[in-house]
């Protein structure tokens, strides 16, 4: 836990809208990397893990040398090596064979606090660090749900050709040409819900020390992460709207679901706007851009102290 900044003391929820055009927002490795779908509704899905990966990547890019902003879950990392750093900092006298078990309570808390103080994503999302070198575990104050497209999507499988052969045999047999496949969603607007627990950030024992500065960086990442995550597979992705509910207290002023219900998505066509799925939209063409939607937020009657 950092000494420079106290943990967040007010509960937050947020609604994130992002879209994809001619890309695969989150491939399913169990389905040949097809875009993830809810098979009953054909709504597209993006996992919470995929969203957290993009947040982590943005933080690493935006704060590459800032103290306390290392990324624990990163490409090529060896987790036990990071845990040994905590042991060396907290208990340099400990022998390697003793690092598989947590020490007494005070020292165990010191290990997890060192990890929280140095790794931004542990402060945010928590971590289970009970591997061969044991640094404990901590529950993170920031959680995200799966993103779901606001309407059903219809993924396409696009055939592509490659002129360069992999082996000499392929070059002779196929004239150098090979075939491949790309899976895309022509267009989809996705909605994800997020939660920030003040007690899990600021509790003197269980808190990670996730601060207001960390929270500001989280919201910055949500707004800009797709601009730094371009690839041939993902097409065009962008954050379209971020709605944040800030409570007056640590426990909050209203249930999260009641706040989320205040954020509505309407379908728009030729100046008309209707609820998604309304009979009036039956003959409308499929959405192909963000301008085919309208997002509204009901601010009337919000609980006192929240905004």
C-alpha cells in the first residue's frame, strides 16, 4: 500500500460502451477463434479478461517508468520471480526454501502490501500469488463484467489468400498461394459494466491502496485503450461512451442495478428513435455505425449525494 496516496473512499460504478467495425473484438479459442457469442441470443460477448488486458497494456504504455505502475500480469513475466522481489524487500534474511509458505500475519501483510505498492494491476484487480514462492493473495477493488453487444451480431468468415508459401514443398505444390480465414463482426456496439469497491481499496488491512489517482488512470485507460490496441484481427474498435456513477460514501447510495437501468440504448433511423427490439424497428436495416444508436442517461431523481 502506498504511503503517498490513500485508497479510494467512495464507491463507483461505470458503464462502458465500445464498438467494433469489420473486426473480431474477442476470439474464442475453443471455436476456431470465432467472435464470442451467446448461442441463445446471438449477442456478441467480450470477456472481462480481454478488457483487463487492454487496460493493463494502456497503463504500461502510459506510465512506463512511474513508480508503483509496474504490471504483474504481463507478457513474458515469471510470477515467482516477482514474488521473490517482495521477499527480498520485506525479509531479505529468508532462505529460498522458506518462501513457499507465508510467514506470520504481520510479515504476510507486508509481502502483499509490497506487491500492491509496486504493481498497478494488483492494486486494481487483485491477484492470487500463492504459487511456489508464496506472496499471499489480495482481492481487487475493480471488477468488470463480460461485455455484451446491445443487439445480435452476425459474424462473417472471410476467405483470404497468401502469396508467400511457408515451405518449399508448398511453393511447388500450390504455386506459392495458400488460403486463410478471417472472422469479423461487420458492426457491433458492446456494453460492459464495471465496479469499484471503496472498502477493498481503502481498508487498513484488506485494502490494496487503490487511490484516486489510480482511479483516474483507470478511466483514462477505458477511454483510450483501443487507440493503442490496433491489429489486423480487431478491425476498428473505439470507446464510444463512459458513464460513471460516483457515490457519496464507501457503501454507496443506490443499488448498482438501479443505476445501470438509468442508462438506455435506443435504435435510431431517419430521425426516429425507439427501444431496441420495438416493433417499429422490425423493418429497419441492421446497424452499421455508432450513429445508428443513441445512449441516454436518466439523471432525474438520483439518490442524494451521488452523481
